[in-house]
C-alpha cells in the first residue's frame, strides 16, 4: 500500500500546470502529464473552447490555440502539415498553433495558452 502511495505522489510531482485563457478572460488551470498534447490536456480537463474533434490527428483545426511569444521557443515551429491545417482556423495569426501538435514537457510548467473566440 505504501508503494502505491509513493507512485501516486511521484506522478503528482511530474504534473505540469497549463493555464488556458479564453477570449472572455475566463481561466482554466489544468494539470497535464508530460507527453500528452495541449489539446488532450484541455479536453480531458473540460476546457470547452478546445474541441479536438479529430482526436489529435492534425485533421481539423478545432484545437487552434495562441501561444504567447514568451512560450514559443518551447513549443517549436509548426510543421508543414500543421500550417496547412491552420488555414481552416478562425482568426489565425503568428501565435497560432494546433494544440494537438504540441506535446507537454516539464519546461512548460506555468505556461499560458490563449484560446480563440471560436473554433468554427
């Protein structure tokens, strides 16, 4: 029993806090395990402004997010496929990424992700 408690405690320590901010100013702070996508973290934690309709296959743009400049070095650049899919997004700009294409890392702890007005 003590071993299970130790494993659970270790998992909690490696969780990464991500703050999603909607256009109306509402915030959702979620805990995400390293390795899952920003889209998966949002959907699993009830962030309604992130739909993730294709389940992370980079086949829609319903997980469109804005990555503030101070976090862009950690997320890297969008692939060619992602850039093509972003053409279907609403109000796409230089901060735009698909949340399904960004894997959470421990370095992202405290990261802010902005959501668009609409995914459609």
